[in-house]
C-alpha cells in the first residue's frame, strides 16, 4: 500500500511542477464547451480525470472478479458436499459387506468429524 502512496505523491508533485512551468493560456473547445485555462492546470485536470476514470474501472473489474470467484466457490462447495456424501455411502456399503474390515483396515474407518456426525 505504501508504494501506491509514494507513486501518487510523485504524480501529484510532477503535475504541480508541470502546472507551474506552463502558465500560458489555452482555449479548450469540446462540443458546446469553450473555456480558457492555463496549460498546466488544464493538463493536470485531464490527468486527474484519467486517474479517476481508471480507478472506477478497476473497482468495477474487482467487483466482477469477486462475483466470479464466489460462484466458483459455491460450485466447489457443492461438489465437495456431494463427494463427501458419496464417500459416506461407500464406507457404509463396505462396512455392511465386511463388518470386520473396518477393524482390520483403519483406512476404511470414517474420520473423526464423520464419526462425530454419525454419533449425533
């Protein structure tokens, strides 16, 4: 975060120096808009408007990526839940077929969290 603050401070300082060195008057015309500004002030205003516009677009892009990530997380959570259900059903099927298999092979037993869920 501090690198952004340094970059912004340098940009503001550069714009201020530029505005002080370019004091000649220019006329800006756009559609029905016509006004006279000092050249440095006008260019500092255009630079600031560009920074503000890009900041708005970056916020919008951040919001868009956040929504995409949320939907991916929901999909993966649903897939994890379905795989856990499938695992539980397979473990119960194995225990029904060979009740002593869970005693012989500790790897077939349910993990601590699943054992607590089954006990409740």
